[in-house]
């Protein structure tokens, strides 16, 4: 049997998924409803080949046990700019919002929110491997996986079952799946050019099945992007190389090797964002200038990021209905940044204050003696992560299947910041001396040019098991359990914030129960329900304290309840759900801690997340489809003595809609996503209220022989609405972020 992509499988047949088999995540064979294939870690996928599902930008699984949105490669290719990052792909889903990308689609970092959970409060995985920063599980949207490395994206809005992995399970998961290898040889070359002098070149090569190597398939991709950027003096360059090899060792054993390397160079302040005064003087797209006497000089604000990600994946059928999988992986991140110390300087807009701020201390023996210069700092954040995920699934009886596994992971991180005079790169001895009376005996004054110099490690394992029971036809009940053990360790010459030598370790543990159920009413309709405990490991910043023994911060936990239904009709695809999440022990500082203990972190606070979500697509026989989705999201604090406040950057509702047309050589789509009102700070202050805004994209293409000619208009209605505010020490130092205006891109794709 040939092995088409996920999209082709959606078109041709039915995909049924039990627990994850990652090698065929995006290349599942056409199968009947009794076959088992896969698309996502812990996700159960059953997508019938109806008219609506052939063209729907998002759909859901008939075997879903939690709300989800499945986004195919065809939507990525047909309806989004080629430079789009994974957050822009996920944005079409209900309850997903984002901000960032202020330099253009994929040309600067973005952050996504899921039901009001912020980046770092949900997982992102790639071929079933969770990834993220090592100080907290946040992500860099355009650094690891540009769109040419993604075949399919699945948004799971919930913790899933015990086999869902990651250290931020309570917010849900955004699951990326790598580009698929093909049995047929092919080559694709793409070139695009558009607004802000943005150009992209891409090549994709498929070897096809190599008979002399037992049917081995190889896929290679390379991509280059350059742009002047939408913001002032903010050029961007990116290179990506991706490779994947699928080796059929035997009829029952498959080995997959995957690797990707990415490099980004761009000019941007480390603490980005324009103040109201800067916007008044230079406009909403202000970022940097060409004045070497300014901290916002483009030459003083630049970043070089390199990443790599490798997976070795073995899958084996060990008995009828039983499988074994092992994924060994490693990935790294290296961020080398030079930045002005305070790019909000022009908020004062007075030459005297600007001149006073542009002073440096070059003599360590006389740190109060200042000379003219431009203060800034160097920054390094680099880490290497190693891990292994082993999982076995054993069919015990006709109605019971047991899955168990182990995830182990460890990481080494180095981070530093040092003050410099940006004009000469000489040390700037500007840091304040420590008040040693508030520090442990024997503490030594750090160098006055060092903000911090820190090594840290994590050691982490998770044991999980789940039992899938099928007591009645169409009914699946899956209880599960997971034990988490997570250790953080700091070995710092100068710890961040405290700035003295510290050697600290903390171990966090959690036991998490799960229960999910799915009932197939018939072959078109299913209903599901979920109860699950989620957790989030404390960030490294909870160890940036002088006396860590007084902090009692434990993993933040949540209790999740949700239920919904999925319907796949001949022309109508429809799903909806309701959810309630009780988040009780949010980490906070202890305001009652005595001054002698310094900053102390404890578990304090409660947030309730609840809402309703739905998505629908109706397809006509001529290739035209209309779709819509929406969510009403409540994410408010619930603490005695304080007002119920919607948490920061949590829109009260989202909505999307549009039309798509696919017939013969023509592809056309017009989609619009509305992000509802939100607060930038979570406070009741109306000055930080952000009104709702739209993000519309028009895409069209036409095939002529081997060529496909297309055009995309991003932000069709040229909205430049406010999307986020980083609050400063006073309102004049707030940093504001806006939508990037309309951009137009044309492209040509040649396929051989």
C-alpha cells in the first residue's frame, strides 16, 4: 500500500488513531476505521473523508477525548505566507490568540495564548518531543521550526491523558509534526518576494522509495529568508536546513532519522517595544535608528541565534495489537545578543536627560566617575537538552490495551549578561554594590560590570501508564496515571538578580491522575469527556533569591473538566465543547516574609478558566467551503479580598471565519481572525485595556503546468491596532506593540 501524506489520507479515507506512533504522524496510510495510525502524542484521531473535511482549515477527531484543532499542510501552503511561524498557523484555531510578529509574518518572534494560558503555560511538541527554554518552558516561534519543516499542526486544548508529555501539561499542547517523506521522487523550488523587500527561496527534494536500500525514503529541505523588516532599521535574515530519512528495517520495524538546523540574524533591542513618546515622534513602526550616539542605534542592537534539533526514532510491532516505540533526541539553542541598556530612553524626550543617561563608568576603582559613552550589555543564553522517550503498548484482551512508558531528560544551560560601553565594548562598571549586611556571611562583592554569570541544570523523568478499556461497542474509557520528578540546579559564579555565588538545587514532584472517555454514537457522531490533573514546574527564577530555603514554591497544578462532541456529515463538519479548569496554587512572592529572608516564593492564588468553543465547516460540491469558529473564554482570578480580574493577555473571546475554494488549478481563501478585548496587565486600569482587532489574509494561486503562481495579502484591511503593552516603571516608559500593516507577497512554485 502506498503511503500518502496526512492531507491525502484525509481526502481518501479514514484515519484512526490510538496511542501515538510518531513515525507516521504526518504520513499515515489510508486505513479503515479499525486500523491504528497516529497524528499526535496522546491524541486519538478519526477523520472521515467528507467534503467538509477535505477542505476545512481546522477539523477535529471522532476519537477525540479533549477539544482539538487539526491543521493540515494544504492550509499552510494555500492560505498563509511562506514566512509564517507556527503561532500564525495555530491562530486559526478556537481560543488561540497571539501577539508579536511586529516586524512582519515570521520576521520577529510571536507569543501565542491558549484559552488565556500564556506561552510557557502549555506544551509545544515536535514529532511528540516536548521542547522549550530551560529556565521556563517558553518558546521562540521563528527559531527552531519555520513552516517548511511542518507537515501538520494539532492544537490539543487540555492536558490529554497520561502519555501526553511536557512540563506544562495543564494549559494544553500545540503539536507540530515534521514534513513527510514520500514513496514517489519529486522536487519543489519556491521563490517569493513582497513588502519590506522580503524575499524567500526554498527547495524540497524527495528521493522516493529507494529499492536498493529496502524502500528507504529521504526528504531534504533548505530555506533562506531576507527582509528589511516592517520596523525601522530592523533587518532580518534566516537560514534553515531540514532532513529526514525513513528506513524500513523489516516489515515490522521502522527507523526514522530527523535533523534540522536554523540560524537567525536580526537587529532588535533585547527588551523590545516603543514608548508613547517614541511613537508620537517616529510612528508605530519605530524600533531602532541610525544614530551611533543613541542606545537605539541599529548597530548596537543585534542578535544571532542558532539552533539544532535531532530525533532518532524506532518503532516496532512486537505482537498483534502491541507496539514498542523509542525516541532519543537532542536539541540546542544559542542566543548571542548585544543591546542598548534602556531603549525607552527617548520617553523623556529632553536632550539633558538623554545626555545624562548616555554615561558610562570605565574605571572599576572609581565607579562613580562617569564619562560620555553609550551603555549596553552583552547577553548569552545557550543550552543543550538530551532526552529519551520509551513507550510500549500491549493488547491484553479484545477489550483492554495497556500503555506504559518512561520519559527522561536532562539539560545544561549557560547564561550571562555583562555591562559594556557600546562604542568601544569596554566594560562598564555600573552595577550597584551589594549591601552585604543582607547577604550570608562570607559573600564577596561581585565585579560591577557583571549582571550575572550562571550555569544551571535540569534532571527530569516521568513515568506514565494508561489502560484503554472498550467495554461496549463504540465506548472507550481510558484511566491513566503519571508521576513527575523534576530537579533544578544552579551553579552560578554570580546568580541572576542576587549577583553572588550560589549553588542551589530544588526537586519538585507531582502525581497526576487522568480519565478520558469517548463514545461513538454512530460512524458520524461521537461525544467525549475528560477529567485530568495538570502541572507546571516552577521556573528557574524562583531560585533567584538570597535565601532559597525559605521558599516553598511547588509545581502549579490544575484540575480540568471538559466535554464535547464531534460530527462529520457528508458536507458538514461540526464540533463544540465546554470546559472548566480550576487552577489553585499559582506561584507568587510572599508579602509577609520578613526583610531578613529577602524575596520568598510561595504558592498563592487561584484562577478559574472556563468557556465554550466550537468550529464548523460546510462544503459545497463545487469545491467551495465556508467555515467559522468561536470561543467565549473566562480566565479570572478567584481570591478572597480581591476583585475577580481577567488575567493578563487573555482575550474574553475569539472568532474566525472565511471562505475557501479548491477546484482544478485554482486555490483561493479569505480568512479573518478576530481577537477579543483583553487587559495587558490583568489590572482594572482602563489605560491597559486592549480593544479587539482583526487579522485577515487573502490568498490566491493558479497552476499552469509544473508552475504554481500565487499571491498573499496579509492583514488585508491594514489594521495597526494595539496588541500588547509591556508596563514600565511609569506610564511614560510603557512599551507598546501594534499589528504590522498590510503586506503583499507574490510567489512562484515549480514542482517536478
